[in-house]
C-alpha cells in the first residue's frame, strides 16, 4: 500500500492506472487475516512446513513482481 501511494505521489502512475490494486490490498489483507485466524493448526514436521511455505513465498514474490511490472509498463 505504501508503494502504491508513493507511486501516485511521485507521478509514476496515476490513480486511474492502479485503482484496482489500491482497493485489492485492504480486501486481500482482511481475507488473509481471516484465513490465518480461523486456520486449524496441524502437526507438521519442520521439513514439511518448509516444503509448504517455500512455494507460497515464491508465488507471492512472482505476484508482486508481476504487479509492479504491469503498473510500470502500463504507465
């Protein structure tokens, strides 16, 4: 959210170009928080936890990179 505000404040992108992402960040944060709070813990070994977290982190990084690339190239 800070990066989006910074991009509009510096003129790199207009609000019309990134308005959907501005609204998507708070909504997705709320959904992810609810999933985290209501999630049931299961007993996993540390190795299995790492195996399940690494693909999620990789996917998240790719999503963020694609987001900023689309905003910068769309400008």
